[in-house]
């Protein structure tokens, strides 16, 4: 039996539309000189060009009808008004309250007052650090800050600190330690002076194995240099203040956030402290303002002109009606090189679900594999497959009109490549065009025919282009919020809960079982033969 979603007449209409329409991008552009104007939207410092997609006005109409049938507007309201829409954890989802400029009531209490208090604490601490007023136990000013956190407590701030490096004062330097791999711990600490280093333990639960193990190792490293007063070298960002205090972090250095902030949506909370330390609190707040602008757009723009909703619907259109399995994110900006990692978590942890909110097993595709790397590097690596491989891979190209550096020639080359790629993916090269080129090279007809199939590009490969005026804190905030809301809008179409992540639990539990087995002398026989074999082989090498 088919699911609630695929039984909808709006879904069936899209199936028919797909079946009955040939989407030929070259042809669509040739027949409409205004296609760019028709299918691009400028909002603040962002422009979304979605003209290089398999769509006509009818496609947009049908996709928006599907969004309406799934009560998109109402879901946006439910999200922003603090309803407990994370039903498997019985929590509201209020990252938008972290950047709101009007009261947001939760159980009769305005949570934006709590947010303002923590913001003030972040401002005091980040300004003190940046001015050199914060000293370590031996009296040295703090020159380096290490954020110890993983997943949602790492990826957002790491993305933003890297993206906004031109706004950083340079002091203190901010580093990120996430992996339990001791090599990561050693690499981060290698060039740091413990007397001048402060670590932020960023963990909502304060129980995460990787983060606490790393924090303990950093504490031991500090203790060797500064003795027992290691507490002066720590701060914590957490929803579990008691555990942070038990670790030895002073109360005034504990920055609180709340269970209504999901990990992967938490960079707007005190998890953003490393960003404020790196670029200053004013720039951090500008980033939040940029996100708020996108919240307002998401809440108020008609669905057919609503950037996150359109991006969401395009993803549904390809994944569910054209059978695509992956989605590429290709920033043409080296400062956004962590964006694919960040979006991988945001999208795949949120919507990588196979049952609906009501527990129904879905009979359609949900989240695609999200992957990517910065251009132009990717062009010299995997773009071959995008152009001539057998899979259709919709892609987001993201670039900034103005750079922050003073090498204009570089920027022109970068952008020329970005636009050339989307044009090439759209147009391709026909056999006739390839033949003319080969003839111009004076090849024998035999050689020409031999090479011809390799020189043909099928084209008709869809892309979106997102242009930022410049990679400012404000624009970055808007960009991140755009994707957050895209993910939510897709979850509404697919009917899944975007805010839980039960899929990461099982592996954690099994690791807890294997850890003591790695220490025991006897051979392990309690698992399948592969797992036993791997454990026993490893121990034989120790
Ligand atoms: C994010 C996830 C996950 C989480 C980490 C770290 O949405 O829940 O990535 O952020 O597991 O958790 P803690 O912050 O509790 O250490």
C-alpha cells in the first residue's frame, strides 16, 4: 500500500507532469530569453539562480501545490512559535528564537530574555579575551583558545570561524579539536603554550565520550605546565551546568544553552562563543541578524518566491521524481571549504530518516547523500563524473561577487570557472559540435569517429547558483539559515522529524561494549566473526 504522501493527488500530478514533459535545458533557455529573470530571486545580499533546473511555470505551480497540501505555512508557524514538533524527544525546536528580536514564549516564559543574558555573558568574556585581560593560572594572557566539541558542537563554529577569518583580529587564535583520534589532540596542542591556552568544552549533554576524553587529555597537558589550577584555563558551553562544574569549570565561565536548541542548529547559542572570540561579538551578532532576515523571509514570502521552500522543492523534485541519489555542494570560495561538511550533518542527520513522524515506513526517497568540495579544486578531481558520468547529480554552486583579498585577477578566474561549469553542465556538447571541433584539428575521419563518443557531453545537468554579495558575517548568517529552513521544508514534504537523530545511538552503544574487550587479554568471541576477527587481529598487533 502506498504512503499518505504518494497517495496525494498533488504527488500524482507531479508524477504525471514528469512523465509527460521533456525537460531540455538548452531548449528551455533558447525558447525564453527571460528565463534567468523568471527563475532567480534576490533577497538581501543573496541571489538564487534556479533557472538551470528542470522546471517550467507548471512545475513550480505543482511543487508549490504539494507544499500547500503538506501544510507548509502552518508547519513554519509551528516551528517558529515553539510547538513541541520534535515529537520523539518531546521538545520544541527554537533555534530561530536565538536570533529573534521579539519575545518568543515557551511555557509562559519569554526565552529571548535568557538568550540576551547569555549573549551579554558571551560579550563580556569574548571582549576580555580579545583585550588580553583574561590570564592563565601563571599570569600569562590567553593567546590561544581551543574549542573541544564534536558534531553540532564543532561544525558550525568551525565553519564560521574559517569563513570569517578576514574579520578576525588575530588574537586570540581559535582552534578546533573534535576527533577522539589522539593524533588530532596532539596536532592541535603541538604548537600551543599551555600557560597561554584556554579550552572551551562545548557539549550540550556534557556526556559525549570524544569531547570528555579530549577535555581530560587537555587538562592533563595543562596540569603538567600550570599545576593544579587548570580550572582557570577552561570554559564550558553546555545545557548540563552541573557536570561542567563537576569537571572543574567555574560557574561564571559556564555558558548555558537549552534543550530546545538542537546540536546541529546550535551555533546561534553559546556554541557560537568561539566565533565571537575570533571575530568579535558585534560581527557574531551581525551573523545572527543575517539569519533573522532569512527567518522573516521564510515566514512571510509566498511559497513560490520563498528561497528555502524553493530549494527544498527542487531537492524533492530530483530525488523523488528523477531518481537522483546525491546532491553536491560546491562552494567557489576557499573560506567556505567546510560548508559541505556542515551541510552534510545538517541535511543528512536531520532528514536521513526512513519513517515518518507517525512511524509509517516511507515509500519514497528522503535525504540524498550530500557531498562536495570547493571549486576550482573539484574541477581537477571529480567534475569529470558530473559532466560525463552515468548519474544525474544536482548541485549548488556558491560564490561571492566580491572577495576579501586584493588579488582581483584571481577572483575573476575563480568566478569565470564557476559560471563556466554551470553553463557547461547545462549545455553540454552535442556530437555535431564535437565533430566540428575535431575536424578543425585536421583529424582523419577514422580518428575522428574513434574519439567522437568521448568528446560528447550530454549536458542537461541541473544546478542552482547562489551568489553572496560578499562573505560578510551578515551574509553567512543568511546563507546558513537558508539551508536550515530548506532542510525543515523538506522534512515537511517528507513528513519526517528533522530534529531527532536516533540513528547515531546504536554504534555508540556497541563501542561501549567493545572498549573493555580491547583491554582484556583473552580472545573475544562475543560478536559476529568479522567483528571478533578485527578486534582479535588488532590486539595481536599491540
Ligand atoms: C547534532 C547532534 C550531534 C551532537 C554531538 C555532540 O544535532 O545531536 O552532532 O551535536 O553528538 O553532542 P554534545 O554537544 O552533547 O557533546
